[in-house]
C-alpha cells in the first residue's frame, strides 16, 4: 500500500474478496477536452436512468434550446431529460440502446448555435425539500455508471438519520480516469458540492474515499478541504482493490459500517455520492445549468488518440470515436463502460447516455481470452466474491433451472462485478451465469 501523507486517514473497515486488476490509467494526465463542434444531431432516449422512463414533452417540429426539458414523468424514481443542443425536434421514435433494448427517444437536429434556454438560473434552495426538488430538476443521475436518480437517495424516511456523506472517488476499474480528472481539475467544485449537500441535508460528516493509486488527487482534495472547509470533510486513502468503488464496499472501507443484505446506505447512516456527481451539484447550485453533457474516457488499443472528452448527452458513439481519431487496426470488442462491468456493443451506432463514463475499444489479439474448461473446485470464485456467494453452485443451479436452489443461493445480492470470472483459472463465464440466475428469478416472480 502507498504511504499516507499527514492528515490522510486510513480505511476503517475491510471488505472481503475483490481482485487486484491492472490500473492502465493511460489518460490520467490528459485534461478533459470538449468535443467541438457540437454534433449535428443528438438522440436522447427517455430511459437514461434506473426507474420509470420519461415521456416526451415536445413534439416533432418544436424548436428547443440547451437545457430545456424534453422528457419527464410524474413517477418518483426517474429524472427529467434535457436538450443537449439547440435546434429542431425531427423525430420521436424508438432507438436501440447499448444493451440491445429499444427505448423511445427524441431526435434533435442541431442549429449549430448551442443557445441556452432562457429559463436557466440558479435554483432557490433554503431547506432539504428545496434541495431535493432542485436535484431532481437538474436531471442528475449517478455519474459513476449506476444511473440511479440522485434525488431519490436524498429523500429520506422520517425515521432515517444520516450522519455521514461518503464521496465515492475510488474509480477502481482499469482505464477510466474521468473521476480522477474531476478531482484534479475541479477540486473546488467537488468540495463546494460536498459542503452544500452537508448544509441542506444536515449531514455533519463527510468522507472522500480515494484509492491509493491517485496520490496527487488525494493531496489536492485534502488541501482544498482544509482551506475551505470547517474540518468536517476528511479524505480516506483506500487500498487499490477492485471493486472498491461498489457502494457496500466503499461504505465499509470508509466508515466501518456494514450494510445488511437488502438494506441501503441510509439504513446505516450514510449517503453515497460519486465524486463527479458531487462536483455537478456544486456547479448546478451556482449556475442552474442541468445535466446536458458529461465526460468520458475513450481508450483501448483500437483507439487512435485516447483522451478524456466532454460530449453532449445523446451524441452518437461513432462521432465520439471519430473525434478521437477513429479506430486503428481490426477491432475485436467495444465496451460502453469499464472492462469489468461495461456493456459489450454489437455496433457503435448508439447514443451516449448520462450513465456512460467510458468507451473502450480493443484490437484483435489485445484481449486475453481464457479457454472455457471444466471447474476443478479451486474455490477462488468464492474467495474473491465481495458478497460471499458461491458462483459455481449458482451456475449449476442455472443449468438445471433449479429455481429453489437459486432462491436459496443469495444471487440477488450479486453486483455483477465480474471478480469471480476474472479470478477463475478454468475460464468459466461465471458472471454471465449469475446474470441468467437473476433473470430466471425475475421470470418466476412475474409468473406468481
């Protein structure tokens, strides 16, 4: 473990399992560049978050401006969608997402002006209710990849008391560096977002949890927190071990509190926020500009010019890749997200969503593929599973379609981190079987 600078706190808890993965943070020294000119067209799916999809609030032929709401719903677990370019709505129809599913989407032809909507102004926030309302209006969802509407986690039940805000700055997946750049380039926005969240949510303590492979980010956060804060914000240096950034893992490491099965961080007195989401809160409360763009790491052996790029949400993935010089060599695989939990794409003709934090592309021969051999019961998959599951037993239950066995296996707790498959010397596609297991249980629940 790297040495800690004075004032940098050690982790107070230790989760089980996890794996050591190569960092490969090739773009760590590349500041985020804005994609210019803006795309001529964006496609904005109405399902960019966990929860209920939005319904279009515009019609074909309407003129829209940047930041204008184009999709919303009255459902609680949802977040509005805003125009990311100014121009004309030319279509409202289904589009294919990276996971292969169809979702209704609003297509906007850009006028090239990027004119902002006249109603954009800093929100008026005086209390917790105002804060939650403002966060929902911003369209913010978890920018670390989860896509969970942020206002939902701030809307607490009356009997729930939260005393610690945990800022997830682990960024434990290989290649991805946009959170790191946020910490380096927008340190004050991060601290401002923390302080405002503490103030309006009445949270006395805040912990920024960073893996020890980012010493300069740790130092920058510590210096800014000491300069602007009141001593309530602490920086905790975590060991670099995947999936350190998983919600249950980071709460345990940062606070020593274990989240029981079926419970949420709020049940143990914590709220977890991604560091980029936190910086967005800091900026949004100052400007009122909603979530219309995001930063992504574009990297991998098949990318000509790897870099960190800020793009309007809804930009076609092909345009982003072309902005980075296009592909080089024969492409084997393209991922939306990181190499451990990202989604493999059938094609790149898909829109960029709020939850994307990376696009990775690899040449033929760059990926090490294990042959799929028979399990020889080494137990490594169980040893590295952060949730203490037995993946090989679950795999056998899936093959036998043993619903009762799957219900008893605890597979619903699986976070699909891929640690089991990564550690398996036999090359078993364990994480795929775990996904199938959860699908089988969902089907059974629907039948009943």
